C-alpha cells in the first residue's frame, strides 16, 4: 500500500501562533534541549499533534488561526513517514465538520486542525507546568487523568 | 610549674594559634576540644619544642619538617617558626619563721628559620627566657638549666602524654626491659636520684686516684703490675659500661620502632585493604554507568509516550469513532468498494483468488477470472478523486478507533521502571560515596613496606640485644678478675712501708661507695613504694565502678624490678593486654603518671591527648574526675566522642575551654565552608556545649551513609 499512500498535507506548512512558539520549542528535544524530564516531546510536531488531540478530546472549538501572527514549526511532509497521523487528522476533520467531502480539501483540513491546536496549546502548556514535579511527570499525570475520564 | 598560655607561628598546622590554660586551683581543668587530625599531636610537639628544643621532637628533630606543608613560595623561602609559652612558678620561702608563697611568671620564646625545599634545613633554634613583672620582661641567663630544673626533660613523657602512647609503660608488645627502663627512668629522674648517681661516679674516680698512688709507692714490681692492671680494668670497664648503656638505649629505641611499626601495620589492616576498596569503587562506578544508561533509555521511552499512536488514538477515541461511523455508513451504502486496487493486484500476482480459485494465466477459466478482476481494478482507478481518498481512508484508518487502555498500561510500566532504576541509582551513588570516604580515610600505607621495615628494625634490635649480653659477660669477667687482683693488691700493700696509709684511703672510698649505694637503693625502694601505693589507690578508684573489671582486679603495683603489675584474686598476676579492657589499661597508665607527678612534689601540668579513648560510661567519668583531683593542672585534648557523657564534670571543673578546627575537613566532616582550604588549625571559643558556623560538624549519618548491600 505504501507506494499508493498519499499525504495530502505534503505541501502545507504547520504553523503555531508566535506567542506559543517559544513554549513549543522549550518543551521539545528538537528545540535543542537535552534534558528529557524538562523537555518531554521528542519533536515540536509531537507537541503540536498532542495539542490537537487534547483540544478534540475536550471538544474545544477550533480557533481561527488566520487571526494570529504565526511562525512555522515544520512542513507537512513530516507526516509522509506516519500515515496514521494523516488518517487521524482527516478523521478529526470529518468528525468536527460532519462532512466527509472535506477530505478533498487539505488546506481547509489543516486550517481546522491548526485551529484546534491553537485551542489545545494553552491546555498542554498548563499540563506541563501544573504540578510539583518535572514537566514530563506533570504532563504524564495530566494525560493519565484525562484518559481516565471516559465520559468525554 | 603551671602553663598560662602558648602561642605558635608556622609550626606545621599551627600557622597562627593562641591557647590559654586555666590556672585557677578550683578549676584545674583546661579542655581543648578537637577532632582527630586537628593539630592535637602537633600542639604536644610544639609545647615540648618550646621547652626542650629539637631533642623533644620525633627522631630528635632530625628530618622532621616544622614549617606548614602547604607553605607557598611567595610568602618567603625561609619560614620563621616560633613557639612561645608563658608559665607560672610557685616558690615557698621561709621568711621570719613563716612560709611565704610567691608566684612568678615567665615567658619562653623559641625561634628557628627553616628553608622551604625538600631538605627543610633548619637553623639551630634560639631560646630566650624572660621573667615577667609589672614593669615588663627581664631576660634570664642560661634558660636551659632553668627549664631542666623545673621540668626535668626525662619527664617529658610524664608531663606531655598521648593517651595511646602512654600505654607503652604497660603494653605487652614492648620488650619487658624497655618498659622497665621507661618506668625506672621516669621514677629516678622525678625523685632526683641523679645527684646520688653523680656522687657515686665521684667516689669511683677517687678510688682510681688511690690506685695510681699505690703504683708509685715502692719498688715492688708485682704491686706495680697489679695496680696497672687494675687501672686498665677500670678504664676498660668504663668503656664497656658506656657501650652497654648505648646498646641498651639502642635496643629500646629499635624495640619502640618495632612496636610502632606493628601498630601501623595493624591499623592499616584494620581499616581495610586499599586495593580491594579500589576494585569495589571501580565496580560501583561501572554499576552506576549501567544504571545511568538504563535510566536514559527509560527516559527516552517515557518521552516516546508523547509521540506514539496510542496517546492520540486513545485520547481521540470518541472523536475517531464518530468520524469512522460516517465512513462505515458510506461503505454500507456501497459507496466504498469492498476491495481495493492493491488487494486485487496482489491476488493477480499471487495467482490465487480470495475465494481460493486459481488465477493462473493460460489455464482454463482462469483467464476469464483474471479479466474480471482486472476490470474491477480499472473501475476503481477511474473512480473520482474523493472516492479514492475516502476509500484509502476507510481501509487505512480502520484500526484507529479503539477502546484500548494501552497508553495507561505503558505509562504505569514506565513509572515503575523509572522509580525502580532511580532507587537503584540512589543506592549505587550512596555506596560509591561511602566507598570514596572509606578510601580517603585510609592512610596511604604500604603494608608490604612496613613489614620489611619491621623486619629490619627487629634485626637491629636483636643485634643490640646480643651485643649488650656479650658486653655484660665481658664486664662480669672483668669484675671477677678485679676482685681477685684486689685481694692480692691489698695483701701486697700491707707489706709495704707506706702501704697502710694508702690502704686506709682505699677503704674509705669503698665505705663511702657502699653508703651511697645503700642510700640510692633505699630511696629508690621507699619512693617506689610511695608511687606504687598511690598508683594503686588512683587506679582502683578509677575502675572501681566497672563491675566487669572489679571482679578480677585486686591491686596494681610497681615491683622492685620496676615492672608495673596488676594482680587478681589469690594474688595471681594478670596480663594487662589480655586480662584488662581498654578502659582499665588507660586508667592504669594515667594512674601511674598522676602518682609519679604527685609523689615527686613537683608542681607540674599534665597535658594529655586522648585520655578517655576506648572508655565509656561510669568508668570514663570516674577516670576524668579522679584525674582532675590528682593533677595540679590538667590540660586535656578531647574529641567530641570523649566529651560525650562527661559534660557536667567539665561544667564544674574546666576553667578554660576552646575548640580547634581543621578547615580541610570541609566538606566531608565540617558542615560549613570555612572559605579557605589552607591547612591551618583554627580556634574558636566554643565550649563542649555549643558550636558555631566554623566548628559545626556533620553528624555520623551525614558522613557515613549506610552501605547498600
Ligand atoms: Zn474469486
Ligand atoms: Zn565554634
């Protein structure tokens, strides 16, 4: 299937609002931070992706990213190696809009999930900071309790 | 004599130290609180150097460096070393039938310069003595003689004692003759028997003169021959006696070295094997490295929890389920083909259909079936873009909606793994630090080298022993020959005209000699008895409260042969090493020292390092109390451990207390950074009851974390 698999986000850059960029970089190892306990995310895109998931989980409304000054963190080609991420983003788009046809409009999908990321980023940053331990433990415990709330 | 104060500059660890001692008759005790390696032994040396010069230093000061070992060159290449001691003398004078007490104060200053290089060459020290009075200080002539009168150098060991070394008066690992000689020397010099010894030498010389006269008395050739021979014998005997004394002294010196080396060897062995510790340390280091690697891997796995699929799909479970339901709906409506191109393509390549029918090209029916499948593929390829994406998504995203809990399970495992590794790592770290401390505490001893040194010392010692016994034999035969010749000599003299007068002179010298000898023996015997009795009383009082020892010890004495002996029930002689515990051995030597000082009626200080080591509880307190009572001035160097349990006694008896600190003990034993790593003893006025930032120490649990096993 690999040869036929296609990544609709291939040509689209992933952006975050400028105000969050420092935090995204600070908590990611690709931001140049070696101490895992302080910077739990392997890559900036993992931070961004978790923000999307958290926002969707909490059923937050996507923000309108076009109203923000943004900064690129990476281009969409990154998903070329992870088909499940592409599928997940597409399902989120379908779930949020209720419209299956949205899958043919990559930019619209990206605008939607990026809007979710903007809504989710402050939540994840809060998770990292809230607690007495290092960010990795604070975040782990927050995700743990979020997963246990089955009702969402 | 009582010590008032002392000041030292650049004397080894004592770069600049001042000490005050109590002279209050109601507060006779001075306590200098100091941990080991905080300059106690150095102060003992410095005090003795001030009073007696290089002769009082180890090895008579030969090769014994005095300047601080970390002296830095910019401070000068010649180090000025000074030691100052002020003391008080009480004299009694009969004035108009009344005994008047007079106190005078004196100051001794000794100074020397030492080169800062490997040779550590030192100028001969100069010593000056001043009498202190209201108008100032007036110098006193021949200060050495003055000090020798007030604190006889033979008694250095009695006035300045190291609790451990003092045991050498009784310890079994020194030769009997060495102990005997030490006790004898101490007693004789304290009792002033030196004067009688001098007189006896005088009389001997007078007898020799008589001999010479006899030679000139007449023409009798035989008489002249005998007189010459007697003269020769006396000369020879004198030489032999000097050689014997020298051999005995050498024997004692080497015996002491053998014993000292033994102590070093057993201390080194007791503390453990350095090589083994090093290996253990290496092993601990490797273990820590492995744990660190495992911890790093566990951290990476922890981090991977935030990029793995489960975190997304399990967080998104409700969202994904809803969206996928929509795709299922389309599929049920037939809007998503059941097959996909890759699946069909695979079938064609595999030449077998999903239903099991063969799809071999060229075979009957098969070509037809292959054509049908190829048509399905072509239809799919023709489907519009949306259809294609949705189909792809429908099949690709099928596994994404989930009810699993695998993220929580994985997280739990990682927490356990990290916690477990962390605990192991902490243990490993503690173990490593404990080993490091243990290794640091080890003296850099080369046990092999010590054994070799011991062998050589022992060889030397034994050589001097056999030398002295051969000299003794020669002396004995000379003495016999002399006796025989003497009988003949007197007979021949009687036959001479002038012989009677010479004979009378000879008899007089012999009588005087006998009188002196018996006085010498009597004083020795009587005073010995006094010292012995007082020692016994003090000793029994010190250990009286120890039920364990009380049951086996009856009395202690100094025998006529100058052996310190302890007796048990039925007058059985006990072996101090085997039958006495550490506290009793210490009590016995302290009792001897105190008794000796007291019987001599010399008012003198007792400066003792580590007097209470190896003692505890009631015995420790009784030992301290008795020592305070029996001494004229008691200056004790005590460790924190020795002080423990004796605080109230010190409250009552101490007129001066201070604390010494070695800043290089930071951070291992000291709590606060002294701000300087210079090797230098610092003093603070903290007492046995308090401490300050300078002297505050870590508790045992801080410095010796439990070994994880
Ligand atoms: Zn078939
Ligand atoms: Zn202090």
